[in-house]
C-alpha cells in the first residue's frame, strides 16, 4: 500500500489522538491479560488472545509506517534532488 500525503496525515492524526491511543492501550491490556490468565488446558482461547495481540501490533506498525512515509520518502529521495 502506497501512502498518499492525505493517508500519512490521517494516520499521524490517529496516532496522536488520545481516544485512539486509549482504545489501543485498553485492547492490548485486555488481550495480554486474557493470554496470560488462560488456563493451560484452554489452548484455543490462549492462542486467540495471542493472535489478537499480534493483530493489534500489526495495526500499530502499519499506522506508524503510513504516518512516517513522507519522512522516509524525503530521506530516500534526498540524493535524487542533488543530481
């Protein structure tokens, strides 16, 4: 997925939004708690909680990647402008 300037701006806004950060923090805590507190015999429930933690982390990484795309592009293209 290529980030447009509008996507980058919106991703940055989401990362800076207290409500979004609060939701992510809440969900992360809930999933980690479920993962840690699931009895050993409940393998599927524990695996589902772990998968939710990983999915939330993937979401955060992708959002950060989109938000930082203009900076990365500018850095990668700095030598092109000099030619």
